[in-house]
């Protein structure tokens, strides 16, 4: 457990490799830990990017729903058609998630159509 006045350890080194003594620079255990830290930082970055893209997709869905509801009210008839046949499922390796693409319109979405 961390003491109340102690600070968390930094996630990245605060000094360059040139300032390190040889025994640290050549330590395979330390090199392994740094490699693991780099991978963790990369996963954190990808997770944050995924959350951002998901939030953008959800916002677009809500905007489209509002626009469709307005259009339906304006002309007095429902404009609902089944466009799900036109959408294809794809996988984004960088984010590690499935997304949907409509080749006819060029639209992409994280949420199912």
C-alpha cells in the first residue's frame, strides 16, 4: 500500500539512456521490463483511441436517429428501409474490434447498422 505522501512511479524513464550506468544499460532484465512497459503503453493508447472512436460512432448514431425522426415527421411517412444487407463486417487489428462498412455509400461504423 502506498503511503499518503508518496508519489506513483513514472510510467516512462525520466532520463536518457546516455545518462545510465553501463550495468543498467546492459541489464537484460531491465530491457525486458522496458519492452513490457512499451507494450502496456501501446495497449493503453489503443484502448483510449477505441473509446474515442466508439463515442464518436455513438454520437453519429444519435444524430442519424434524430435526423430520421425529423424527416419522418416532416413528410408524414416512415422512411425506414432495411439497409443491413448492404453492410459488411470487418475487423480492425489496430483497435482489436469489429466494425461495419457499407461499400455502396462508403460509410463505416463501430455499431451495427
